[in-house]
C-alpha cells in the first residue's frame, strides 16, 4: 500500500474494499439479505433460487463490500470453496424456522471451517438467524447452540436474529462485520 | 444382472468408513422417542400437500389398533395436523387426481372396505369396494332368524357347518362376528342388534399403490391399484372412481410394486399371502406366477430390473423381473421391513433392510455398504424428499419413536468386497464340450454299472485283507518299534545324527509298563557290511525301570565306495529268546563324501 493510499484513507477520501462470502442452505434467505442492501430502486420484489452465484456490491459506513452470493442448493455447495481464497469475511445465513435442517447447516459450517483455506485464518463470520418473524422460529441463542458456535474460538463471530424481508437486525450484523473487516485491513496496512 | 453391474466409485477424495461400526454417513435431524406412532411402511407417505415446495410427511397412525387411529401430517419436525380415522388404516398413498391449478396432491387412505380420499387434508370422497355375493344358505338363515323362524342355537349350527364347508372367509363379517360370540346370551344380543339390517358381504383392502395413467411426469394423474381380501387386484380410475380393470389372483395380495403407465404398458408385481409373487400385465385377467418363495414375504421392493423380497425366514432374495433368483443373503435376525433408497445425486439405488436386532442394513446389490444402529427395533421406514432435503430417511420405531436422518452431502457408498460373496462366485465356470470318448465312457459306465461296482468291491476287500495280513505278520515278527507283548512292553525311537560318512545312531528305549522292569535286553545293530561299518553292533542294556528312557548310541561309518545309502536294522532282543522283542528300520541319509 503506497503512501498516497494511506493518506487517502486517513483523510477518508478512499474507502477500504473487501470481498465477503454469503453462504447458507437453500431457502435460508441469502439473496434476500443482499437484496435489502441494494439501493431502493434496484431491489427485486421476488427473489428466485440462485443458480451458481451472484455478485453484489454495496457500501457500508466504513468499507465497500463485494458480496459473493453463493447458491445454497446441495449440488452447488461445493462451489463455495472456490471463493474461500480471497474473501475477508463470511456471512452464514440460517433459516431459524427450519429445525429439521439445522443439523445440515451445522454440517456445512463444519466442512467450511475445516477447509485448509479457512482454518488458519482469523476470518470474521457473521451468523444471521433469519426468518425470526415466523411462528416456528427459534431464538438466535438456540441457533448458536444448534450450530455449536461455542466451540468456535479461533475466529471472531457474531450472531444476530434478523428478518431479511423487512431488514430488521441486518444493519446491526453488517455494522459488526464491516467494523471487523476495517480493523483487519487497518492492521494489515500498519504492518506494511 | 445386466444394467446394475457395479461401477467403481469415482474418487471423490472422501474417505470411506468401513462398515461394521456406526455409520457416519447420516446426520440425525430429529429424534423423538416418545412420538407415540404405531405404523408400518405402507402407512407412510411424503407429499407436497400445500404446493409450497415443502414436502410433508403423512402417517396413518394405527393408535392402539382399535382406538385413537389418526392421519397425522408432519411439517418438518412439528406435527401440523391430525385427522381422526374411523377404522384401521392399511395403507396411505398420495396421488394427483386432476390437473387443476394449483396441483395439490390427494391423500388416499385405505381402511376396511373403503378408500377415503382427502384433498387439502379435508375429506373429499369415499370409495366403497364392490360387495360380494352372499352365500344363499347364509342369506336364508339370517332371513329366517330375522323372522324368528330360527332360534339362536340353530342359527349358530347352520353357520358353523357352513363355515366348515366354505371356510371363514366365505362368510359375511356379520356371520364371522356372530360365530365369535362366546355364549348363548351374547349371541342372542348380537342377533337382536343386527337382524334388522341387510346382509352384505364386503371385502377389505389389503394393499394400495398408484399407477400413472397416461403420462410419466411427477404431477401426472395416477390410478389407484388395490389388493383385496377377496384375492383380487383392482385398478381404479382417479376421476370417476370406477373399476378400470380387475384381476383375480390365487391368494391375497400383501405387497404391491407398480411401474409403467396404465394407458401404455404396465407391470404390477404382487407378493401374496401364500408366499408366491405374481406379475400382472396390461390386458390380462389372471396373474402370472413369477416367484415361489420358501416363506412369507415381509417386504417387496423393485429396483431397476431386480425384485428384492425379504422373507420371514430371515432371507433377503434378489430376483430378476422374470423371476430368476440372482442371489439370497441370510440375515442374523428377523427382517421387519424393506425400503428402497434412491439417491438421485449419486445415481444410486440402495435397499435398506431393518432387522429386529435394532440394526438397519443398507445393501448395494448384495454388499452391505452401511449399517445404522438404532435404539429400538424399526417398524417402518421411508426414504425420500422431506421438507427441502432430498435424501431424508424416516424411521419409526416399535416403541413409537420417530427418527429422521439426513444423508451427508459428502457421503459415498462403496461396496466392501470382503463382505458377502466375491464377484468370482457370480462368474460361470468355463466347462468344455463333451467329447466322444466322454460320451462312450459314460454309456459304458451306465450299462455295466453293477459289474463295475462288484469289481471295485472285490478289489477293495482284497486290499483290506492284504493289509490285515501284513499287519499280523508285522506283529508276529515284532518288526515294529512298539512292543505290545504283555511281558516286555517297550517303546523304541531312533535318531541319526551327523552328515556322514560317520553317523551316530541314538536309540532311545523306554519301558512302558506300569510297574514291571525289563531285564537282560540287548540292542543289536544290523547292516550290510559292504556299506556300513557299525562300531558297537551289540550293546547291553541295563535294567529298564518303567518310565525312564535309556539311550544307547553307536557310531556307524559309511564305507561304501559308491556313496550309496542303505538301511540299518535296530533289533531289541532278550536273552535266551529266538525272536526279537521289537525291530526298527532306519533309512540312513546319503553321506557327504569327503573329497
């Protein structure tokens, strides 16, 4: 990072850029979450199941984020690992109303955390316990217990209950994630 | 086996865990040991009942068998609705009966002589099986009883004799119940209660299945296929509920396996109560016998071109569609049910076998590829898409528990060759053609069989006689290393040491008698003096105490110019006796000549 960039950052002229990966099972609400961060006029009213992946760009207070919205369908889940290399943060979306497949979500999370590109890195992971408005939904505490997050000690993580349709709880989560990313980027910049 | 020959697994990088230990191929999604379900595989179905992409589980719960029978619908892990059933359910299936949008599947519950159709989980239609002809004698008897021309005991007598004549199933249910009444008073009460109603003879549904009518699509209209207690198989039209086709069988259908299209061509494989399996085709009125089993079937599953049948004698059989037996595997325990596991993402079709010893074995052809251990014996199994997960395995326990397992995304099923029969057993032996000589010999053997047998027997007796004679001679001349005479029971063993030309012969003598010692014995070595020069050819043996081994040894020099080996005779003799006590013959080794 050059001197000019440092100057630009400190003056707040240039924003930090980061890639984040949005994963989770099919029908968890990943695309809906990202749809909410789009500008008002670009939002789609009906979100369809993602095929392969989509890329969305949006800005938060501190960083500009490029989100890779991965498809959660079983046959596309092995695509996730192709994007582990250059991501600075992960959003893991869980459908908290679907108790039957919480175990599958945990399985996919465990596979991801054991991946050699993820395991040694201190990547911040944001868990979104989505669909909290539904009658069958369980609390974010129960979701975190079901996913076994208490065992996840080597990475910063945060769980928040949210409703991706209305946007409740999303900003709290994304603020945390962007703060973590900003800190990490700044730390890297100081090292250089 | 043609199309289902095993392909080796494409290496996915995942390690395959050996079978035998508990399976790690499945995730436990839900386990409710107190769900209180009492059901069988035929009474479970999976369908998208509200057309929202989420598949629900439909279970006809038998309750206690007489009370509390319910049609339960599970949405995910939650029980979402319950409908009371009037009679014991025998089967539940879901099917599309029309093409109106949205395409909601209907649920058909077979119960007694009726098929109850539910749409949107509301009662929609009730189909009644056609009534059967009542035996005229039975009809008259009940008519007379109604008009008080016949008293109770007389009616009982008539019906009882009729029962012996036509069998229990030939009677109406009313007569059957009447004959079950234990005493005169209850019979009288039963008669008073029922004599006013019309006598009908109805049959009962024993098995239910679906058959697509004209198109093979997932949401195409299906006909219902019913097996009845009157040993018929009916095919029902799904719109008008009329009987399109009726086939009679020699026995009552227990399990149905249907494939094909009603309008094009179809096969219905029926496992019957008499232990036979029949095949029905389009356009036939009588079932074709396909398989005769040694025992009653407890499960029937069709996979590609094979039919899997589990029987009560703990066997799992695999047959071709034509009824040719491909293999049979015996289980360690009684089989309770059978289910087909179709994993589309892996292009695999496995067969799950639930055993009474709480295990569920998963077979890929005849190899066990996975074992699931449950806490209780399994009474019903269903595999399919549930909720939003494709590979869900639903198990209902004997104690009423509900267990839902989901297949891991990275699970692979590889056959372990060490279990079961190897592929070599399946290959045929390459038998050469019969030659003329072979045929001639066979003919000769066939014609002269008695004579050949006699010649053989004659030679055999001669051989035996010769053997016995030689044995007796050996005993008489004491030319054996163990003496069996009462006076001198001795045992001799000899050893040759060295490489030659000088050998040492060690002879060990032992008195095997209980108490009497042997006196005045000598060991004599005898050999051809052209070949061997024995140093001490006669050795005196001191008194032999019973049980103690005495060793005598001598040097033997090979003096032969040619370096040939010969035998050395060792004789044990007693003073003043002309016959040796025992004899041993030592084959000497070839001497290493000193060059």
